[in-house]
């Protein structure tokens, strides 16, 4: 009898706890529904727009800045920023809407990753509205950036941030090995290798690290040479001499303990960068907040350009995103005007980009706005270097290379090829294999 | 009124039976069989998910699979896990069950709970725990280093061989206790008198195990085999959470590859993914069938 009572009491407490748990969670989710749940663009007011974005430390402050700026023109304007937990949530939302042929679940505007947009416009042409007729001076933007959102000669997106690649070095560690920031600027990869070996020997730190599975190095290093992994829409790995050279450099750097390939993205950011394993970081400038997480290294970092094969200063771009209007937008005129007025370089652009930089560290690709005063300021963490100004200048030099729908497929396969080469496969057959795989993926979709 | 009275009791009972069956049957059809049929239809189509078209030739997705080196690699990985992990796990489980079935053992309940406890952890959280244990700066490396067994930290999850080994170890840790419970239940059903008789006949522990325990446990062993094969072929969480399939796809399982093709980066290749899922389904069916034939006790 006692046992029965005990079990009844236990069951009762558990179910109460569960109910309470569910109750509170449903409450909190309804509280957050403004943030996460579906939007209904047909119920919005005349001066209201909704937008998906994903980083509350980075692109959401930029959107808030734009909202504030546009309110000067239209005091009743309201921008409904719906926070997604990661960029892939936006991609999945488009996939879902496209697959079910029901675009009514989408917001008016989405922030979308540059490397993905090409493929999504081709796969789901009905999901987008072009912004060709918006009042935007396209020549005032970095042309490399615009090349992503221009698809079949039509402008689809308005640029937000800047993916210009920086090479940040720990000057204190370089000094220990007997070098300065000038010694690593405008050098060849072979010289870089020599310096890296010295740094590893003296300090035990790698001069560079990268996520070994989502390896962005080949793309960035190739772009710095002005070469693409693709030629006329086809992967061009094996017969691409520059690419073969680059892959050889990467392999040599790993073997010499200059480059550390992390197992995945969080290993790359948390272990190698925040975990203080490296003396150098090379990636899109959005990596800066990650570097800045280590407070005690403030003032020890400085940025410069990329090494290249020939020794000229290298410029590249990686990542970044733009704003796109979806086909579910009922007020396309308002949306276009908002984008043109703020991020598109209109009257509110300076205010938008200034606040975006101050509050979120978002750097513009707009040439005029990049000359604003806030860009001239030195950044304490980077030894008072005016890094933003430098990044804008570097961004103007990034060569435009052929883009492809299959950017990430290529990245994945080349990363696998590098692993295989390190395990003993010869370069040509590993790259041939990767090229075959990318062509194989392409073959699937062309069969239709 | 009259009509009703004509109905025999049997018809009435039959009608009642159908009424009771209907909700479950309809639900199974709608929730389970309809999606399967849809998946099969999709597996014959290609193109972007907004604009699926019939494949030409119709079994394009199926024939294409066998030219896909990556799919064949993931299939090889999955079978490698299957061949190494399942036997080790089941042997361990049966030995543990035998040990814990000992009537003279003190704190049996405690030990049983301890062995079973891993099964209570969720797949994702235990994968993450193993991931941090075997990280380059993780506990395992620290222990091995302090013991003087290694001089530099090993990148367990970044090297093919060790990464596969870690997945297998993790799987064994997670599932041994689960299978042990089935064996324990099976052992409870074996009369103690059978063992006593064997003892009187002079059989030692090893002989009793092989000639009494194993044959009498056969149905349980077949069941655990089928379940383990099925589970391993559909392995997903460990591959995703421990290694993300890396390095260079050498630890990726079939299910993980299917997922990546359907919901991975920038691709929504539903046709091809569905086709691969059907291949996994057929593989599971064949292996289960062989197993049942081998384990069939009716001669």
C-alpha cells in the first residue's frame, strides 16, 4: 500500500512538473513569438516591414540603425526584425517555402549569405523580387560584393556587410621570433612558411589556423591571386596551375607546423583562436569579434594583407551577406525605398552605416560611406590601428572572380582532398577526385 | 427496427471490430504508409525542390548512387561500424548479463543500474561528452600525457583511424547496457534447476555457458542482433555530433550523408536523398531477413 501511495505521489509530481515545464515553455515561446514564429506580411501596417536576420551582435544592430535612419523620412515607419538563431535558418525557410510552393510564410525582406544566393535564385526563382529599379547607385559599391547579388544581369540584393579578408597577427609573438608586422606584409607563401616555422619554434604557436572541414583557405588564397576554382561554370581544379600550387602550399604549411587544421568550426574559433593556439588569423573581417574575445591580448594584434605566391599584397573576400526582397512582400515600393535610402547609399546611408559600425562592427562596402569619420578612428584592441579604414581600402582592391552555385560543394570537396593529400594521396589524383565529385553533384541537377 | 434484429451477433461483433480498428489503421496509413509512397515517388524525381521533374531514365537516382564515391564511402563506413561494433557490444552485453545474474552478487541492483545508465542519456548529449573527452585538449589527452604514454596531444577526432575508433567506443558505451537488459530478462526465464543439473553432470562454467545459456537465449540474441543492425545502419547522431563526418567524410554514416543531401548547405536534393533512404531500407530488410533465417529455431 505504501508503495502504491509513493508511486502515485511520484507520478503526480512528475506530471505536475512536466505540465509546469510545458506551460512555462509555451509561455516563453509565445513571448518570443515576435522573434521566431511565422510572420504574416498581409497583416502588417502601411509603414511596416519585416526582416529575417541572425546575429544580434552584428547584423541586427545594423538593421536597427537603418530603421532609425529611415524614420527620419517616414516617422511612422516600423521595421520588424525577426531574429533567427543562425543563417541556415533563413536558407531553410526559403527551401521550405519553395518546396511547398507557399511563399506566404516569408517576411518582406531576408538577410541572405552571399555565397548561397546564386543557387537559391536559380533553384527558387519565384521566391525573389529583383531590385533593379531601386534608386541605388551601384557603382558606389565594391564591385566584388555586388557580383554576388547580381544574377543574370539583374540586381537582387542590397549589400550590408563586408567580407574583406584580413590577416591579423600577434605582434608580440612575431617580435619574439624576431619579426615585425612589416616583415609579414607583401611576402610570398614560402617566406611566410619560413617565418611560421620560426614562430612555432620560438613560441609554440601556429602562425595560422583554419577549419579543416569547411576549409576557406583555398578559396581566399586563390582569390588573392585573382583566380577562381571554376571556369565557365565547371570546376577547374586539376588543370589549374595556381590552384595546384596553392594546395601544395597549404599541405606544406600543415607539415611544417605553421598551419593548424581544426576539426570543425567551433574547434577553429574556440580552441585555436579564443584558446590562444595561434599567432595569426586569416579570414573575413567578421572574425574580428572572435579575436576580440580574448581580453588580455588587447593591443597585441595588428592587421595586414595576405601573402601571395608572387609576393604582391593579396586581397580577398570571404562571406558576408546582403538584403533581399521576397515575393511575399506586399509593399515592394516601400521595401525598395527603404533599402535604397539606407543600405543602398541614399540620404540615410551615412547614418545607417555609421551606427552599424559603432554598434555592430559592420563595415560597409559603400565607397562614400566608408570615408566617414567613424572609420578613421583607431581601434584599441588592434594597437590603435584604424583597421576599419584599412579594411575598406583593402576591400576596394579585391579582384572579382567567377562565382558558382556550387561554392560550398567545392569547398567541401577541396577540404577533403587536402585531408587525403596529408594522408598520402598524391595531389593530382586527390584533386581529380574532388573535381569529379563536384561535377557529379552538378550532374544531378542538370538532369531535369 | 426490423432490419437490426436480422443482423446476427457475429456481424455485429465484426462491425464493432472494424470500428475499433479503423482509427489506428487510418492513422498508420496517413502517418506512415502515405509518406513512404510519397518518398518513393520523390525518389524517382530530380531537380530543385520547387520544381521536381520525373527523372530520365526513371531510376536515374538509383543507378547514380552506385557511381557516387562518397555514398559508397559512407556505406563502407556504416558497415565497418556494424561489423566491429555489434559483435563486441553483444558479447560484452551477454557477459555482463551473466555476471549480474549471479544470485550471490552483492549490490546487484546498483551494478545493473550503473551499466544501464548510459542508455538514459540522450544521443546528442553523450556524443558531445565524448567529443570533449577526446578533444585535442581534452581529458583523454591529458591523462595519456600525464601517464607518459604520449608526448604530444593526439587529434583523436581529426584522424580517420582514431575518429572511427572513438565512434565505436562511444557506441559500445551507449548501447551495451541496453542490450544487457534484454539478456538479463532472458536469463531470468532459464530455470535454475537446469544449471544445477549441469553442475551435477560435472559441466564447468564455460560449458554451461555455451551449452545451456546461449541456446536458451537464442531468440533474445536474434532479436538484439536485428535491433543492433537496424540501429547501426541508421546511425546518425554520433556521426553528426562527434565528428561531423570528418575528416574528409571518412567517419560519415549513410544517414548523415542522406541528411546532408536533403538539408545540407545550400542543397535540397530531395529526390536523390529519398532514393538513398530506400536503399538503406532495403539493406535493413535483407539483413533482418538473413538474421531471422539463421536464427530460426524451428527445424
